[in-house]
């Protein structure tokens, strides 16, 4: 390994150590380490800027503003009242309803958009039951990743795989839908073992949620119009590949249209953006991009591609990608593995379906293990911290490892039976 590879690897290790220690805000940790890589010359500043996925940043910022607009129009107040009427004061019933709802919505939207839309209502519903929202949010993360695994548009890595392998929507659903459903049921049955619901601590009332505008309804007459804009955005997300419009542009455009519809100045809505979450994403993009640009991710991907032949290769790929997705964001990992798989598939075409299925499953299931394993995880952590609830790296890790272990074992068994 070269010196640049060692420095990039050290930055990744330092990221995990500092996140586990929870001594500093995660955005400053990621941005500080990314800046250190630039200063050390591992990646020049211009290259570091190109490593940032601005499309994802645009998607997140646009949807954060759209969620705030919908909150002021009363959407989350309506959802909270509906939930309060149907959960019958049963915390486990609330967990089950949101687990299923998140999984279903994530199959038809990308999982980042799903958690941005559903988390405010979930937080308020938990507070109304005097329950700490964090356990519910952790379940939401898992449901979004497992539900998103089922379809071509449910998860960013799936979109990348479908495009590279020329897999249509219906074929992707046949390959990944059954495993997604089975693993969702398995995790759902084990929810009482995976997570412990806790009452709100004394003094931490639902006022925290209201201060963030979850129930601050100022424009209820505008809700129907905003929902039309949101529906148009969803159509854009579904057909963005065919129309060649980036999802970030669709989200940003929808947010601007929503602000114009409400008739208020854009300056007011800049406070709706969680800059800490965006900063963390930017730092992680640079750190992981440095691992890729120095050749370390490519080295790991090539090694993984040569580990096993014939019928053992899909299982090896699945286990390897799941393990690496727990350590790296699964988007750059899949980007690095796609060229390797294209070469393998060219020599073993009969293994194509098994290999692409293994990669998609591994990226989704391994991403549940840590808070930085998938984009939806980071977004939910930001929403929790913004509302005063401590969802740190260490707390999620105990839950995420149990979920990942259970689902990876089930996924491995599915691959052995299916292929």
C-alpha cells in the first residue's frame, strides 16, 4: 500500500473512533478529517470538491425545506392525530404501524426521502405517547433500508446497479422483492428483541417537537397545493433516469416551487436545512472518495471479485459487500464494485443474476449495521439530534449489529436456496 492509501485509511479509522467517542459534533469530525486529507495532499482541493455528491446534497436540502413547508401546512399534525386515534395508546402498535408504513413507502421512493417525510410525524406520535422517539427512529432506519432494497428506485445503490446491469424495474423486483419481504417479516417478528421502548425522561416533553414546527400550522389552506407539488416530485423521482433529470434538481425545484406557492421569502426557509447533516455528508464523501481515488477501495473490490469462483462467488460477494457497507457508505462501495462485477459477468454470464442480487442485498443489509452505512441512517440521526434526542454512533451500533447479523444470515440462506 502507498503512503496516500495509509493516510486515507487512517482518516477512516479516526472517523469511527471519534464518532464512537462522541466528543465532537459529527459534522466537525467529518469535515475536519476531510480537510486534513486535503492539507496532507492526499486529495487536492479541486478533486475533493469533485468527490462530493452534490446531487445527494441537493436532494437532502430540497426535501428538508419541503418537509418544513408541509409541516407548516399541517400535514404532520394530521398524521399525528390519525396515529393517536389508531394506536390506542399502545407503543408497540405505533412501532409496528410505522415499521410497515416506512418499508412500503421506501419501496416506491428513495429511502432518504421517505425518512425525511415520515420522521417528523413519528417523533410527534412517540412524544404524544410519552415515549422516547429514538427506538422508533432506529426501527424506521432499518425499515427504510429493507423496503428500499426491494425495488429499482428504493435505494440509490439499486439505481446504480440497475443502470449498469440494464435491469428493468419488473426484473429487479423479481430478484430482490422476495428476499426483502422475507427479511422484513423476520426483523418485524423480532422487534421486541431488537429494541427496547423507553418512556420520555422527566422534563423532556413534547414541547421539543413543537418548537421545531412539527405542529406549528400556519398555512392549512395551502396543504392540498403542496401535496400536488409533492406528487409531481414523486413522479419526477420515478422517471428521473428516463428524463435524465438529477434527483437533486427535482427536490430543489420542488422546494422553490413550494416556497413560491406559500408566498414567503426563501430567506425564511434557510433555517429548515440541517447544515450539520449536510456537512457530515460532505466530509464523508471526501473521506470515502479519497479511499477510492488512492486505489484502496478498488484494491478491496478487486480482491473481493477474485474471492471464490462459480457457485461460491455470489455468497462471497454478498458477505464481503455487507461487511464493507457497514464500514463505508454503501453508495461509493457499490460504485467501486460495479466495474469489477461487469468484468466478472462478461466471463461468467450465467452468474449475472446471482451476482447483481448479491451486491444489492449486501449493500442494503450491511448498511443497517452502523449510522454511516447508508444515507438514510445519517439523515435520521440528524433529525433526532435536531429535536434534542441523543442518537449517537455508539447507541445505534448495538441495535444495528443485531439487525445486520440477523438479516445477513437470512440473506445468505436466501442466496443459497435461490441460486
